[in-house]
C-alpha cells in the first residue's frame, strides 16, 4: 500500500486544493478504507458556497463508501452485528458522543446528539483524511458503520440520503395519518424529496402529488410513483396552483405534506396545502436559511394540523434504508436514475458547481 493519499481540501468558499497527506497508522479500534465514491450532498454545496459551519480547511464528503483495507483487531462486526473482514464494503453513519442528554436519555434518537460527529464535516486535524473526498478515510473508534458488500457503488452512495428519507417517513408515521388511503404531497423533488416519494411508494401509498419548479425532476417523480405533478413556475401565483392542487385532492388539500425544500417561502406555503385534520413533516432545513411566516389560525389551529420535524437520521434507520432500497428495486422504481453525474475526484470543483447550479439530481464523486 502506498504511504500517502490525495484529498480534495476546501480551503476557502469556492476553492478546492488537491493535497497529499500521509496515510495514518490504524489502532486496534480503527479502520482504514479505500474510498470508491461519494455523493454530493446539499450540505456540501452550502459549505462550498459560504462555509456556514466555519470548517475550512476541510475534507468534505459524507455520502460515501469504500473498501476496508486495514482493520483494527478489536473490530469484528458492524453496528448491526454483521461480521466484517478485509475487503468488505462499508458505509458510515453518525458518531454519537455518548455523554449528552440525548445520548444518555433517548438512545434511540442519537440524531439529536449535541456533539454528533459526521465524516466529511470534521474540522481539519492531524489525521486530515476525515471525509470521503479523498483516496482514503480513517474510521475512528466508536463510529457507527455498516457492511454493504454486494451492493453496487451507486446503491451504496444512495444509502445516506435514503436514511434521511426513511427517518422523515418514520417521523411522519408517528402522527397516525399515513395509510393506504392518504393523499400525500411532496414539495421539492431534489434527491431527498424523490427519496421520500420512493419510500412512500414502497409502503403502498399510491396517491402522491409532487411539486417542484423543474420539469425534468417532475418527470422522474412520476417514475418514482407520483400520480400528479405541479410545476410552480407555470402558475401566475401560488394561489392559482393551490386551487389546482385542491382539485386533485377532493377539493380539500393533501392529507399529509412533506416539505423537502430549503426555501423559507416554500415552507410557509406547505401549510396551506394541508387539508383540515392533516399533517406535515418538515425535512428541508439542515442549516439556517431564514424565517417564514404562517397564519397560526388558518394554517394550524383551525385545521388542527399535526406537524413533526425530521432531523437527519439515527444508526437505527440504516438497516431500514437497506430494506427500502431492496424493496424499491423489487417493485421496479428506477433508483439508479437518481445518480445523474459521475465526476472524478480531481474534478471536484466541477462536481460541486454542478450540484449548486442544480444541473442534475445526485452528483457522484468517483475515486479511482
């Protein structure tokens, strides 16, 4: 094995540098993986544009997968109890701190850990190889990870966004409002919205409305199971589109709405598309993007809306995400179409530009 590894370091907003770092030694509770590829997340795009987390310099990339090439002697099984060995393919999940209130008192909700670690969102340190936009990644002690040997690289790069969607739908199910007869609306048909739509379809929900401003994304939404689509750019006003959506939903509005955009104005509009007695899951905001205004009488109280927020995922969501992807393939949903671009690591800047300019669905960075 070579002694150094290349990594794409975001040194300032809008600027990557390819740097070479020593491959660090591996302890008894650590692993080294050879990275094969990583999806570009919207969070990466925000970090690339303006560094809202103050991480620069940083090696980004958290939707990745790779092959175990060094394995500490104490690691024999993954976080689900599946045996692991050299040569297996893995994906990583969050790294809970184990000490905060959420970790101690709600261990099934470690997504709420106050000090949660995520590969690709660690500040630079002596290891350097902390994100998937690199040739190698060092896996720390107490990491959660899963053996996904047997899945294609594209499938593995979709697991993390699939877990986001699975978690959102599980949160929505706690309202008791999702059933075979629910007419559901998904607002925002980017990777997460399309994943949510696919999860709903695999659960047997077959009345799904999709809302977006891009016809290509709406066409893919239909392939994922949407029965009606609305392009908001083709209406003179939101009220005009809302009237058509209500016609599509028995004159009442949607029984449940998933708000999957990061746009505050869209978040406000989502409430107006919910029928009386319906529900809403807000899954679009993974960093502050501004505030919005709703009418607490008409939008919430008068309609007695049941609302939940959804924040990333817990390790427990990953096995469910694997099962979802298998089921989606089994019923013929074209999940592979979500990955629209494969761009090599040495063109990382291009990959991020494609992402932030919304020129594809899921952009994948491939590491040779």
